[in-house]
């Protein structure tokens, strides 16, 4: 489960970034995206990581609250 949620999106982001930055010379069966699509993808990826971080913070705060009370 962790591989599907964490590893594959990072692998895709790295492959797309390298393909985009190299102008397609290091492309591995990926279509070159336009700059606006790459920016949107990175924004969505960053928002997803922020949401996961807030969930982890909320879980930690909940466990601290339940152990102290």
C-alpha cells in the first residue's frame, strides 16, 4: 500500500521532471508535457503531501491528548 501511495507518484514526478528538463533526450516512454501541465502536477503533488502531513500532525496530537488525559 505504501508503494502505491508514496513511491509511484514520486517516481512519476522524477521521470517527468527529468524528461521535461532534458527536453526529451532522457525520456523513458513518457510524453513531454507542457510547462503548465508540469506546474499543475507539481502543485497537486505538493497539496497532497501537505494534506498527508496535516493528517499525521492531527494523529500525533490526538495520541498525545489521549495519553496525557
